[in-house]
C-alpha cells in the first residue's frame, strides 16, 4: 500500500460507548497499517470483528480497576496523547519512560444524558454513567490537536479514512475542527451532569449558563428574508416542542414553531377532548366536549375567519372524522399526541399542512422557567403555573353567578392566561365564542371579543386577565348581553366597576390574581 510509508497516524486508541461503525472503521485503519489499542468492551467487540487489538492494560502494564472506573488514567496513555512531537525534551522523556505516542483517539462518552432521560432510572445508574477517563483523554487529545487527531462522532469516520488514504495524515483544518467539536461535547456533557445534580434547587443562579444545541434550520424567520434555526435545550423535558416529530409537510418556519408552542402550552392542560386554534400565538377558538370532532367544530365556530391559515392543537389522537373536518380549510400546522392511519391519509393529501406528533402530550410536564430576550440581556422568570381554576374567588356583585355561569367563567379564565394582554375571552360552557387579544386598551379588547362573538355573546361569560380599570367595560358587556364577568380586581375604581355590574344585574367575580401575558 503506497500510503504506508508516509502514514503519520501510526497508533490509535479506540474507546467508545457508541459502537456504530467502529469495527469497519478499525478494520480500515488496520489495513492502512495503524496499530490499535483499546479498552474493555470496545476491545472485545473489535476482537470479535477480527481486529488485532492491544489491550490498554498491556499498554500501561496496569490492570483495569474498580469495575472499569480506572483504566486509561495513566501516564503511558496521557503521555502518548500530550507529548509535542517537535519538542526534543518531550521526546527524550518519552524514550526515558518507555512511552509510545498515540496519534489518533477515537472516543465517545458513557451515555449519561440518555440514562437520565430514561424513565425510572436510579441515582446509582446516573452516577455510574458519569465518564471520567473518556473526557480526560478527549481533552488531552484536543489540546494537542496539532499532533493528535480526536474523533468522537461515527459520522466522521469516512472523512478520516479518506484523508489517511489520500495523504497519510488528517488535514490541519479538520484537526482543529475536530478538537473544537470535542471540547464542545465534553463541555455539554459536564453541564448535563451539573444540571442533573443541582436539580431545581438553584432556579436563579448568579451565573446563568443554560445549554442549547442546534437541532434544525427553519424554513425562514419571522419574515422570508430572515434566516432562523431551532436550538433545543439539553435534557429537555417531556412533552415539548423540542421532542415533537414532524410526520408530514414542508419545513417549519420560526412563526410555525412559535404558534405550535402556544398550542402545546394550552392544550396539554385539558383532559376532556379539546381543541385550540392559534393565530399569531393567540388562541382564536377553543372548545372541550365529548368528541374531538365536535370540539374542533365548536373551536372553529368561535372565529372561522381568523382560523384560516392557523395552527390547531388537539389533546387526543386525531381520528378520521376530526381529520375530515380539518381538511375543509387551509391550516398551517396540526399538533397532536398521535394520528390514526386514516387521519394521516386524509391530512397527508394536503401538501402544505405540517403534521406534528408530540408523544406524552397528556402528561403534566411544565417548564419551570421562561425566558425573554431584550437588547444586551435576558429576562428569566418563573413560569405562570397557577392552578387552571382560581383556588378562591370572591363574588363582589349582588347577584351570584349560576352554576352554568361559573363553569363558563372558569373556562374563559383558564384560557385568558394564554391570550396576549389586554385580553377578553367570552365563553359559553366549555367553548369560547369570542376572543379579543393584544389590545392597547381593555375596553377595545371587550369590543373585539363581542364583535367576534356576534349573537353568540348573548348569555356568555367574560374573563379579563387583569383588572378592569373603568366601568365602560361592564357597560359594553351589558350591551352585548353578557351576564357574568371574572377578573382579578385590584383597581382603584373597583367600586365603580362593582356598581356598574349591580346596575346591569351582571354577576362579578374577583380572583385576586392576575395572569397578564405581555
């Protein structure tokens, strides 16, 4: 083989947890004349694959100890990785101590992150999957990348072999890139361990250092001329947009992701078959009832005009009937825990729709913190995870709400937490009939909700996510035939608002808690 005489990579140490393609890679290295050193389980797999291997204990003259916790932490290993080939003193010390150079390190780490994501894992399992020797070797090889090649990803194997066959060495720029990748992997690995051990005890640390990894490129950002990427948090909880699977449709845009997340945050709180329709991150229709198809029809009826081009979130498997209903208008995206085969067939015939599956959507996972970017900084707050129904309410009007009105009030209040302020939500039973969102004055939010509802406002209940500052809101409610209102209270004009409610025979309920969404 012509390359043998000029081959700069002569000895390789292979120690991998992820053994994809490792036998084939090692075989090709051996064909090139590279001597292979290996550890424990990796050495066994290589030998079973017909590869001639020198065990790490033969290299160090020391046995593996403590169930494999100590095997590569030895001067003959780290000296082989860290010596500078052009440094004469280093080379003299290598000779004096009988250390041989290691030119290529192939290493990936114990599966700590996969272990802690597995349901029912124990703390002992997590601890035993904290790699010590692997990161130490990777850091040593990456530090000395001008002389040592470090490979952590099986997807890089082919390029390594191509370089070795072509010129007997790894290209300088590739060495630097592999080293940079190695430091990033080890840094994220250590951070995952830190985050796991700290848990939720340190919500607001002095140094905020969350880790996010690039997952995919968006079709575009808020506008087509803007590039955008999706980064998912390391160790994401379930269910989340980070764990959603796209089953059909074109690549998602940034706006699609924001709308899908809004749908997910709302719909995961409901047990009864429920559907929410989102437009520009705001709900424009929501309903819960005995059948998913009927819930969709009622949600759509709230504001069918806004629903065009919207995103639909459903909390149960999409069946044939519901899919048939959704296929009647143009929808950007659908999010659900699963889809029946027939539903996928029906919706799959629409080329422009994106179908997203979120396993475990019925779970109770809640992000504990939420982030907002501002110029030059980041705002971090506890997620508004108050109970969906107020724990205690205060009926401040003379007339008490009926049981039916109270059910409608609570349904509207529960959704109002997810409507941009100033917000107004009208509901009848477990369905919305009109929603006003993102207004600069509260009375305009009420007017918009009433306008959207039309005749359906008659007998409806109104939720305001923050206090009603003036009686004009109650006056507008009366004109529309609204019979009950729920709000936090706390305005300096509460007495005027209560007087208006009594004047119009409207039941008025204070929750004592605000759910502003800026």
